[in-house]
C-alpha cells in the first residue's frame, strides 16, 4: 500500500514538473504606420523638419511571448527610433499576467519622431501625442494577442559573424558583428517563429529620404517570413560607436556598388542579412530555454548634456527629472531645475535556460560589450585615467548570450568614460570632436550602467 501511494505521488509530481517545465511560445504583430493624412509626421534620426511625404513600407510592432510554466515574458520590437521608459511603464500598467516586458526599438531612422528631438525646429517637439497613444496601445495589443497564442515549442540557436555588413564610424574600430538567431519549433518539428538579433543602425535610406519605411529591417523580416513561413521578431543590439549600414559596400547583380540613400541598397542589404540568418540556422544547435530567471533594476543616471537639459525645460523632451545625489539606485523627484538632474532608466538580466540576455536602455558601444576599451586610453581623451568599465558580455557566463539594446528606454549613446572626447586635443588625430558625446547623457553613463549591470547579475 505504501509503495503504491509512493508510486502515485511520484507520478503526480512528474506530471506537475513536466507541466511547469514546458516551454510555450506565442507570436503576434500589429501595424504601427503613422497616418500621414492626420497631420504632419516628422521623421526621426537626422535633422529637424524632415516631413514624411509617403509610406514606402509598413512599420510594425512584433512580439513574442515565452512561458515556462512559472513565469511569462514578453518581448516586443517596434520599428521606431526609440521609446522612453515612461512610455514602457504606462504599457506595463495595462497588462496582466506578464512577469516581465521588454520593449526594444529597432532604432529606425525612417519613421516618426517618438522622442521629441526632430520637430519642425529644435525648440519644438516632433512627437504626435495621438500617435504615441496608438503606439502604446498597439504594444499592449501585441502582447495580449501573442499570449493567447501560446503553444508548446522547442528551440535552436544559430550564430554567424558578419563584419562585412557593419561600418564602424568611430575609432577605435570595434565591431560587434555577431548575428544571433533563435528558431522555435512546434510539436510537429516545423518552424513556429524566429527571433533575429543584430547590431546595426537602420539608416540605409539616409537623411534625404521622406518616405516612411522600416529601412533594412523590414526587408530582412519580409524575406525570412517568406523563406521560413513563420513570424519573425527583429531585435536591435549593440549600435553605439557608431555601428551603421551606411558606407557598407553592397553590390547589385551586375557588380555595381549601390548607393546609400536608395531603396535598392536598403532592400539588398536587408535580404543579405536574411540570407545570413538562414545560413546561421543551417548550422544551428538545440537550445534549452527553460527555466527562466529574471532580474531587472531601475537605475538613475545624471544628465550632464546641456542640450538635453534645455530641451527638457522646453518640454521638447518629456522626461521626469530626479535629484542626482550620487546614488544610482535611489533619487527623489526634482523640484528645482537648478539642481543636477538625473533620469530614471532600467537594466535587465535574463537567464532563459542556457541563454543569457542583457537588456540595455540605449545605444551602447561595442567596446563596453566586448571588453575592448583601449588600455591605455588614446592620447587626447578627456578622462584618460578613468577605470575600464566591467564589460557586459564578461558578466554572462552561460554558453549562449545575447544583448537587446534600446530596451525599455532610449537614453542615447553609452560610451566608455576613457573614450569621452569633447575637449581638444582630440583622440586619433581628429581635428574636431567626435560624434557621440552630443547624444549621450554624459561621461558617467557608461560607468554607472556597466557597474550596475555587473551588480545585478551577481545579485547585489
């Protein structure tokens, strides 16, 4: 009798464990293309007053929801320049049954201004509140729809190095050139969906284009959807530094080089990226993605960028300010604009079985991800004696790893402090200050985020 009861109990426990340990995956997408007939659409990523004249291809919010029987996670990719943390917090407040949501912008430079920096003039925001409400609701819709589609799945992972598809616009030349593809298989062994993570600015169409487009990302996703007959979610990773599709040499069928700013180059670039992703899947390997372990933390970062501070005072940038008192984990709301202002953002670390994922709230430099900050600092650096930051990928000890950039916020460039270079003489023999610092909160951003990420992974 005791043996029979024990056997029954063991059987019951095994059923519960199997149920709790099953990976389930769901997918959804929603069109987020702005309505050009509703009013002017100011395009983001380059200069002011670039008004959209037409729609070349749709912008999308694409999501995947993962569940392991204990936690449910949602990842949503949106074809826009960026989304502030305050927007993500509002989106989360409208969702139930989701333990953690990651919203990552592709950093598309051919879509609407969603931050405020690219209005008709520098002192006026280019953000349309009606569109932003539509965008937030679309993300909520994507998550809810994907959650309803949850089904049992297994996973595989493929990787491929593609240095030829990235141009690094700032010395030292350090390319995070690894493309990562996650393939999800249904219970019949058919591809149920793909997640592609790549490290490159979607700005192939350049600054003169006035047609709304998802840039190369749209072509990459379209090609993969057609080839694999499944949903595809594209996630941007490391793009600071500046890792870009501009100046990447792409040839047509006749061997002629295609020009930046053309749809011909943009489409061919996107399709080449899709082909590389498919090649990576041809030599993929099984990936255990459960159980889930998730840690995330709010972090306060001082804003020393005078342009951003002025735009915040003018309400061009809609960000709540906090008193910076030297503590990245705690700050009180600012009630005096004369105080040193900090912004609240977020970092995250996820262990999904054998895969570790870093979520970073902006455009981080490859040097900070791959532990390639120069030592010693280059001559002319403003802070040559600054300690090297703990590299993001050095904190990820699992066999497989991935980074999601512009995750749950867009705070601009995240630089190594010892590469900060606003004052002459300039590094690497430059005659003028390098690009990057003007779109960063300040020199403390990199040290704070990298150190806090290290502490987060350690559970400190």
